[in-house]
C-alpha cells in the first residue's frame, strides 16, 4: 500500500524559510516521479513542483520558481520542498503525491497534507 | 502559463449523466496535455480518477470515464450516485509545468 507522510509544516514569518518532507513507503521510490501540490483552505488546487524518479529533472510553477526547491533522497525514500522567501500567499495545505511512473510530473497517489501558515 | 477553465458548478440527478469539461486558454486540449481528473470531498485529500485523458486509477468506479471532446478534456459520470457529490479538478501539462483548473462543484440532487 502506498503511503505518503508529509511533515515540516507550521507557522513561519514572511520572508522566512521552511523545509517540507514527504516520507514514502509501499513502492520502489526511485521508480516514480514525485509532485507537490498546494491548496489554500477553501480554495482550489495549485500544482507547485515535480521531480523525476532519478532526481535529475525538476519542474516548477511560475509562482514559486526561484524561491522553492524540490529535491529527493532515494536512499531515504523521501522528497523535500525547500521554501524560501515565503509570502502570505504561500499559506496553504501542501500535499505530496506520487506519480504513475519515473517521469511523471502529475499526481497519482496523494498524502494527507501539511499546513503551512505564513504570518507575522 | 495557460489558464485552465472548468464549469464552476453543475447539478446532476441521481442515476443521471453529466459531463464536466476542461479547456485551455492556449487552445485545443490534446492528449499531449496529459489531462488528469481528481475528486475531492470536504476535509479530504484529492483522489486521482483519470490520467492521460482516458486511463482510470485502480479505484476509479466504472461510472467515471475520461475523453477528449470538442477541443477540451472531459469527465463523464454515468449513473450518478449521492457519494459522487464533490469538487472535481482537471490538470493539464503545458509549457513545462502543470496547471489545475478552478474546479467544478458537482451536486447530486
């Protein structure tokens, strides 16, 4: 059974940094692309970033490019989202998701999410 | 990035059929956009229903189907059940990134 467990969310001041982690189990991690999607409570979904199974190719939404960095450690079955220069509009629930294959940049299986609040 | 459009809300009668659509401001939606469809119920994480236009996830009920229709991606629900009441989102891959539509709130009434 695929399991994805996000952690690292919390309250951070504008301009601050936070690193989200997503621990994966139940599948061969390095064989699947991973994605981060966020959702402002009560609003729609926003695709944020994705990384190939090998970790060598990454993609970003325009809204986060240059501020967020996605990475993965295949030896730890974990994907990360380093978030810098955070803004109030980055406040959202952040979901980690597994793709359908090594080059997948869109979500197949989802975690339960972690809340990030950017506020002073 | 292109803007992805969906109907804000739709209503279907129990047992009825409804089609949700997903368009792009950049033009015709094709298989090259790898359209995905997701269902989200209140307080829950989204679930993936359809990927690459027509393929179903292992848990997708048979009453859901995906297609390309009239220049858009489409999700058809045939034989709506009360438990299908939810928000539905499409996702397209375009210009090196993926973009969600604004979502369709589906009421079964």
